[in-house]
C-alpha cells in the first residue's frame, strides 16, 4: 500500500548516500509517537494503530544501521540520512543529437508541439559539430595575423547537418515554411505551418537554424512518437547542461531568448542524482509530486528518475539584474539560446518543480533549487 505520508528519497550515486523525507500534511500529523523502520528494501511508518509501508525499487538497497539525523521539520515532515548498501543502477546514457544522427540515413523532422512534418526524408552526407557560438571572439588569441575566418561563414550544403549547443543548421533547400526574403528580425522566424510554434530562424538565404527544444528527429523507417512538452523541454535542456559541463567544465549558464534577453541563470550542482518518490495518499498527492501526472510512474506506487540538480534565478522583468550583468561579463558562464517562449516554459517548469519540494529544500544561498529529469 502507498504510504499515507508520501516519501521522497534523493540519492547521490557518487557518495552512495541518501536523504529521506517522509512527508505529512499539517492536518495529518499523528498525535501518537511516530516509529520509522528502515529496511534494506522497504520503509515502514507506524503511528498509533496504523502502519504504512512501501517497497523500494529494484536496485535501491539501504544500510539500515547507517541511519542518522532523524528530525521533524515543520512543513516538511521527517528527515533522516542513510547510506546505501550497494551502488544504485547506473544512469541511462544521455541521448544526444550528435550520437543519434548518422550519415547516409534518412530522417524526418517533426514539430515537437503538434507532430507536423517539418523536413521530410532528408539524408545527410556529413554530420559535423560546430564550434561554440563565441568561437570568433577567441580567434585573436589563436592567430598572430589578421583573422583568416573574417569573411568565412559556416553554412551547410544540401547534404550537411551542423550541430551547435542548442540548435542544428540545415541547408534550407525548398522548405515551404521558410520565409523567402526576410526584411526584419520577425521575418526570419521559422514557424510550424500547423500550430504556428516557432521552430527556428533563417540564418542566411540558404541556411535554417532549428532549436533542439522544438523539433523531434526520427529515422524515416520509424513512426512519430509524441512526448509531453514539459518532459521534452526539461530533458533537452538537461542534456545541454550535462554535455557542456562534461566537455568544457562549465557549470554556470545563462538561458537567453531569441530576442537576446537573459531569462534565467542556472548553476549545475550535480548530475548523479537518483530520485525515488512514492505517490502517497490522495491528500498528500497534490503537495508532494514532482511533476503532477507528467512524470508519474505508469504502474506501482513508487517511481524513480535520473536527475540533474540545479540552482536557478529568474531574470524576467529586470529581476536579479545586477547578478545577471555580472554573469554576462564572466568568461566562466556559458550562454544558451532558445526561443523566448520556450524560455518562459522552462521557467514555469522550474517553478513547479521547486514548489513540489519540501520547503526546507527549495532554496540555497538565495537561489531556488530544482531537479531536472533526463
């Protein structure tokens, strides 16, 4: 049976340790003493004559003798720390466009929002990574003579696909949804014909930039399989953070809209988190689930997710302007650009995730805390 007070366990693979929070709504706090039993593969909470229990997922095994620091925090519930008996299952390999796109295979590009076909049956002869967006600013450090790339542009030919941090470049060919002769910034927007979502923008007369958060790429032999919008956005952003932190040892990021305005500051804390959550009773469901019905397990009372843990600050409407300006001028901060609408979606997702956490875990050093799934 699901526990009346749902639980959240935040496991760190690197240290094989976990924080366990057993949550009760204020009206549910038992008058009798509460007894918490931690077994290797299950949890039990006894109070008065009632007993609620939940089995842990396969692969998660605790060391009961290592429990320490049991305390009750108002508004949170019961907190304790425990070590794991063995390492939890390894995280799934992060999916990347660079690994999924292969030369000489046919692909179809779909609008992620509505499933309409954006690019049909395209075969690439070359799939190549682009340098970071500010690569030209560093050329003076590399060369002792005038910039040899000053008049060069990295534009793909018809059989090319160039991959950036948050986008990919294609030769526009005869795509009907591409504006023919853009006269202003607004005219460069590439819009889905069916749902009118912004998919990308024209870079030149023959080059289109598609954002990774707006398009799903699948093999032409397969069929389109939709993914909930919130789940897709957070997964793609998490992949960008993980790939850049691994490749460049960069852990601070500015999230910018296509209008150039900074919307969010993100600080990546760790990428080895495994979250285990029980659904609990209906009375606790509304205050304790991580993403409502979007990421709830399809069966069983307990679910697990691989997650990255981030700190963030919103910057819309001039909030945190001084901090945003300081990050803007810091070489250790990496900018990531997405459509402005997607930036607002991401900010909403961040806020909902923070609100789902126990109050004591929502903030750290003036930043808000959030777990992002991939």
